[in-house]
C-alpha cells in the first residue's frame, strides 16, 4: 500500500499555466476522482501525480519520499498510469499488450519469466479478458479494449493506479462494469486516482473528489461535500440541476438545456 | 495454474536460427553467381592460383561480406526508427540520416587532404557526425511538433537527401577527378570494397549498434503504444530515444563510407519481418539484422550479375522498394501520413 501526495504542484506548458499550487492525496484503499471543466488541468494533474511530467513547482511524494527520486523502472513498479487513449503503432495481440505491463519488472535484454506470466494471467482473469488473449487489439470493442488496458496496468502490480478518463468512450453498461472493477481494486488496498468527466459516475464511485477550475483546486472532499449546486454552476458556467437521488442517495448532476432554462425563468404558467 | 500467456523467448531463438539459415543460403548462392558461375565449396579448397579460387576469395567474398554488413546495419536501423517514430515509412534513408552522413563524409574526404589511414579515421567519423546531426534534427522536428507528424519528418528527410545529392554532384563536378572517382555512385548507393579495415569498421559499428538496439527492444515495444503509455510503464522515454538515435547513427556511419546512400533496405525488411514474426521488437530487431543482410546480399548479387555491366545495388533496392513504398502509402493511407491521427 502506498500513499501518493502532491504538494503545491505547478505546471506550465510554455507560457500557459496548467496548474498552480495544487495539493492532492491519493490514499490507499480509496478512489480519488479528479473533476472539472475542459482545460481545468485534470489530465495535467494526473500526469504530474504519475511522474511522467515533472512539476515546475512543488513536489509529488510517494509514502513521504519524493517521486522524482525514483528511477524510471522503480516508478513503473510503484505507479501504473493509463493515458486516455492508446494507439499501438503496430498490430499487437491482447496477451502481448498485457505482458507489456511487466516492462518495469523485466530487464533490458530480458523475456518474461514464470512470475511475469502469472501476473499477466491474474490481471487478465480479474478483467475477464482471458478469452481475448489471442485477439488483435484493434479488433476489440471499446469496452473490451479498456478492460485490456486496465489488465496491463494491473500486470504492473503497482500499489498506485492512475487512470485518465477510463470511461470516456464507453456506454453506460461498460462504464459501470469497468468502474465496479476499479472500486474492487481500490477496496483491496490500492490507491486509485481517476480523471472523470461524468459527474454522476464520479459521485457514485469516488470516495473523495477534487474539483479543479483553471488549474486550481476549488473544492476537495467527499462527493456530497464537493458537488453543491452553487459551486458546480459557477465552475462549469452553466445552470445545473443538483440533488440527491432516491436510489443511491448520492448526488446527481443534470445539465439543463436552454429551452428548459427559459421555461424555468419564465416561471410556471397557467 | 497454467498461464495462458506463453513467453516469446523460444520464438526469439527461432528468429536467430531462421535468419542465420536464410543468410547462409543466400550467401552460398551469391558466391556461386556472377559473370562466371563457380562452385563455392570446390573453389574454396582449390589451389591459391586457381581462377575460381581467386574470384571467390579475392572478389566475391569481400563484396558479399560488405553487402551483408551494410544490409544488417540498415535493416536494424530501419526497424528501430519505425518503432521509435511509430511510423511504418521511417528508415535511415527516407529520414535523410543516410543523406546527412554521406554529405559530411564527402565533405571530409574531398576537403581534407587525407591519406588512406587518415581517411579510415576521418570519413566514418564525419559520417557519424552527419548521421547524428540529422538524427538530432529529426528528433527536434519530432519533439517540437508535440506528437511527431510523420509528414514533417519525411519532408525533413527529403530535404536532406536532396542536399546530399546536390552536394555530391557538385563535388564530383569540381573535385580533382582522382579523388572524387566513384563519388557519384554514392547518390544511388553501391557496395564499394575499400579493403579489410573498412569492413572491420562496418562490422564493429554493426556490433555496437545492434547491441544497443537489442537492449532497447523491450522499451521500443512500450514506446510503440505512445510516449505517455511508455512513460507510465516505467520507460525513460528520452533516454531510450537518445540511445536509439545513437545506435542508428553508428550503424549508418559504418555503412555509408562503403555503400553511399542505399535506399529502401531499412524500409522493406522490417515490414517483411513483422509480417511473419509479429510486432514484438525483440523479434523484429534481430529479424531485421539477419533479413537486411540476406536482402542486400541478394540485391547486390542481382546488381552485379543481371546485366553485362554492373549496376549500383541502390538501383535494385529502389526498383524493389519504390513500388513497395507506394503500396505502403496506399495501404496505410492517411494513418501512415499521420496528420489525421
């Protein structure tokens, strides 16, 4: 189990500031959801947390030690990071893709040994992708593909799992299947950080949420604490319907169309 | 529990065995073929003054050895560049790295009054510097574009090749004919036997470059998923990139002084290897080393025996490679040219 912590991290792309002095904690056994409008710095924060981007200010700590001090391979054994999209340059089979998760465990001239094969097998079992092992990756559906990418991350056997919008291209059923699995993985003690676009999925699955706007933290806490009507309307710059729902008791967030808004502002008519 | 995921270790050994066998067959055929057909085994054991023995040992064997070394170098470099740049059209020639190396090598050999032994040190050094400079430029272009758009890269290559060809032709026109002899054949590429030290040099750069690339093959597999995915898998992307460009520059620097700008070897061979060995670079790189050697030995044998006069080998590789390149362009369509992702 490992705890990942960002302390006052800042990040610039040229002159544009993507993040300014952001604090974040990804704790063992829980899911941190990073939410916010487009361009608010969600993916940037995840990149900094994963160590693939060095912050220009502040630092990232793993169990209190600076992440920057880890060698690349050691970082790969500690943090499994999955970017939003994976487009292999060459045709690749599912089992080869999953075995790549063993990259930080295998030496430069090495091939996978029995331990690596077992880890990949276990990762594919968990994600129910064993039947896909020999299929070319580019022939899979979006849902299968995301499960395979998750299997690759699991094969890394890293205590920290960071996923950038894992449900971006999935329909509702596949999104729920994937996030159910991610939640199980967190319950087993992994520290999970997610960038989530869908606030309802974020509300349902995340233990804590971090709301970003223009590269700064607007709110941090449990979903019910963070997802308030006034805050969301102001951060997202649009009128929303925000209320707990009857089934889960969790907050649901509903965007309102222009037509509905006009009707709302005109008030009920006789 | 029986793992459903077999290891590829056995397959890698099969690649080496199959590659070595294929090369041996091609080399034997090449030793036999030429203006005079000879039986290589009989000629080898013939007395030293036997004409067949003289042809075999004095002419064909050195030429074939050189073709094998150059082909292996270009094949390995092509495989690595295609993986690194995630582009099936990349190879040292197309990217202008061969052109940059040839340009520098020509400048050094013509501008400096070099004796034979000085040339052996300076010309490959200049070729290495040229290859490295072009590779650095390719790298810079790739890096500034964010995601390397293959079109930009290929255009950089076109420019460098044109520059190199122009420079070579220019030097050929103005230089002392005794020093510039044979220089024009560098433009299209021809295997040029320059003596054992040059072959030894090409062999050492091949060994060093191949070792670097074989050691990077695992990381190249991760890089084929994209830079961020690779970084997330604990690959030091920048370090791997530098290592691969260094290896490519070494390989090209050994090949160019004895062959000029031979095209299409590094382009075609990795595709052929991938078509039967899959995309794992731990198989593609060794496959491209053996396959590149066999391919260029075969092409050079055609070049020297097809017509009464000898053709530069680059003519043969271009005649095979040109249509293949067009086929790739058509098949990969926009995705190979990459702008639309």
